[in-house]
C-alpha cells in the first residue's frame, strides 16, 4: 500500500470516527471534509471508495443501529428515539428505518421486546438439573 493511500485511509477513518462519536448531532459534508483535510467532493468520492457507502448512508445506518438499541432497551417512545439519534423528523426516521431494517420502528420494537418471564422461572432453566 502506498503512502498516499495510507494517508487517505487515515483521513477517512478520522472522519468516520467523528461521525461515530457525534452521530446524533447535525453533521454536514463540508465539516467532515475539513476533518479529513480534503474538498467536500473529494471526501464523498474517497469515503465511498474506502467504505463502500456514501457518508450520508453511513451516518443514517449508524443512527438506525443506535435507534434499534434504544427501541429495545429503553422505554422511550419512537418520537423520542427519533430525535435522540439525530433525525430531524419522524417521517424521515420511519422511512429510513424501514428501508434499512425492513420494518417500522414500532414493528421492530414489538417483535424484539423481551419476554416477560419471572426471574425465578428464568433462573430455573440455568440451574443444573437434580434429576438424572
């Protein structure tokens, strides 16, 4: 790998790391390009070549991944989750979530909800059997 390619990869990783850290904040291409020390157009082309998707698609996917966690692990309603992960509108969030996950946020939550099993019953399955 040439030194130029290595430097380019490092620059793209810096920008991707910034996206991972600040996924819930408004991020724009010029700001990310500045982090990578390239022009906005060059940033988009190079990011896609390096990671296989555009910066916008990567950011949306990261936001949806975080939303998936919040939907199943917290009691927040869908609208709260939408804004917590950085989407500006519930419609865009729901449409993007469905495109990436294959179902709406509400359907996802309903299907992935933890079963209401009493703790003593669940623990009984983990103990070694005294029979046999």
